[in-house]
């Protein structure tokens, strides 16, 4: 059995550590559930997952040193162990779920090792990365996961922000420079919070395009990645309180050019 139709094989849960881990465990329970309404809360898989004793829910986090303190990073050797274990079929459920706590603490080698299995996972494995800062993860890792904000630093972008993001990306992927300039003028009075929500919504849409969950006007992945990098730059500017007009100008001028390089 593969993951239910509406579930991805990889998620990033963005929240403060305990909230993110709790959300990850709830999602893992949903993935393993045998009931009709998932999670049902009564099947064997649900009960064991809820108690934290299911053998097919594997949690990875930072190791401790000889003084019992958490080490600074999650190392590549830990991720290689996941990769090896992921080739083995689940013990009891149809799906084996790996939860990586403090995922932003993975060093670059560890993230690149994880990237390989995110790109070509076995049909019976899923991954949930928990972090309080999605930007700590490589863009290539983020692009292969569904990002979910769960009571952390920001709420998940709403319908209005998603609508703005869809309009912007439609213009950018069409190379419509005049439409992009018009978009910038129309939204010049947006506040920082609204602008940031729009940028985050665009990032989520681009992630879905890269993963094949949404159509992308037949654009090559490289073009989508360039747009994703531009949106990331816009996010960084906004977090440093650069004016929304300046950020909109950047997006209007650069977006169409990025898709024609």
C-alpha cells in the first residue's frame, strides 16, 4: 500500500520544537491508520502510534555527548542509517515513517544524503522533517517536501495570499513583464506581514510545481528553481524590514527574466 492519495511522502513541519514534533506524530498516525476516517484513533496502528511505541515510526534527532548534552548537528552517518533502513519493509504497518526532529540542524552532508532518498523513495516510506526555521534546510530539500506551518512562527498562508501568489507566478511563468509591473503597482501599499504571507504562499506553490503536484506551464525545473530562489531573496529582504515597494520592484523586474535565461 502507498500513502493515501492526498498525502505526500515528505513534509516539513515548521513550528517551535515541541509543537512541531506533536504535529509530526499526529501526521505519522494518519499515515499509518487502517481506518476509513484517518486517523480513526481506534485501530492498532493508531493506538501504538499515539503512545509512541509503533515500530514503524522512527524518530531521529541530535545525538548526545558524554555529558548528556545534545550535539550541535545531525550528522551524515545518522541519515545514511535512515537510507539503509528505508530499504527494509515495515514491521507492522503498510508505511514506515521517519520523523527528523531539529531537522534544521542537519549539516550540509546530511541534507544532501537525505535528498537522494527524498528524490527516489521506496513506495512504503515517508519523511516528516520538524524545524522552527524552514530556511535552515537546503532549497533542494524544501522543494521536495510539502511545507506546513503548524502554530510556529507564521500561520500557513491564507486564501488571499495564495490568490496573489497564483496571479504573480502565472505572470512570471508567462514572461508577462507588463502584468508583473501592474501587479507591483497594485500591491504597493501592502504591509510587511501581508507581503511576507504572499511570498511564502508563492514558495509553497513553487514547491508543489517542482514536485509535480501542480502544473507549471511545462517549465523546466531549473526555471522554477530560479523563481524559488528569487522568492527566497524577497523573504529575506522582508525579514530585514526592506520596504514592500522595493521588494515588489525586485520581483517585477527580475521574475520574467529568470524564466527566459
